[in-house]
């Protein structure tokens, strides 16, 4: 079964918003339990859910979680694993704010799992010189958002360019 059914059932009113959010949230939090992808299991995702899933919803969630597990297995080296965690966490935030469609997020993760998607390559220093240790993609996004809230900021144009680049690397489709 396709994990895209989750979004379809939500749109049809079959799946509640709280359940969909809970299912999606596990994609970003469960990988934090480990330092590499070889140990992730479907049970890990289900154990963290607010309420147990049953029937076709459980099957569709398992299809999603299998994709997430495969993506983390592909990017199992510590640095790549951490970067994928950070990217997926940001993508969850982008989904919850309506910037990234759930279907586009699922497709992005599936491409990662198949080795067809690279992780975002971000030029942090295009906007900032001295960065703290451990500065990640989500930190960069937060800083971009701050700059973009100030149209007169001297780095506004570059922040806008960097945001568009980052979003395209995270699967955000540009609206026409």
C-alpha cells in the first residue's frame, strides 16, 4: 500500500489531522533514538505514536516508515545520518506550515531511500561568517526566516536566493 493513502484519507476526512500529524512526526523523532540507521525498526515508530494504528492506516504508515528506515540505512554514516535527521525535521516543520506538501515530502524520502536524492548542500557562509559548532540546516532556515522578515535587511536578496535553493533541495514545489 502506498503511504500517499495517508494524505488522501486525511483529505477525505477519514483520517484525523491529529493522527496524520502523529504519524508524520515519527519520521523526524524516531531516528533521534539512534546514531545510525541500521537499528531502526518499524516497532520503534509504533511505540512512539500517541494511539495505536490499525487496519489500512497501520499498513500505509508502515509503508511510510519503511521508506524512512531505508533512507536512514542509505545515509548511515554519522554525518550524513545527522544531516538527514535535520533535513527531515525541517521538512516536518515545512509540512505543518503548509510550505511543503505531504506527498512531496514522501516522494523526497522515497528518492533518498532509492539513492536518487542527495541531501541538501547549503552554503552557510553565503550569509554568515562565524557560526557555532553544530550549526545545521534547520538553524540556517531559522536565520533565513529572520532575515526575510526584514525587507530592508542588507542580506535580504541573498537570503531569498538561499531559501529558494534550500526549499528546492527539500522538495518544496514552487507555486505558479
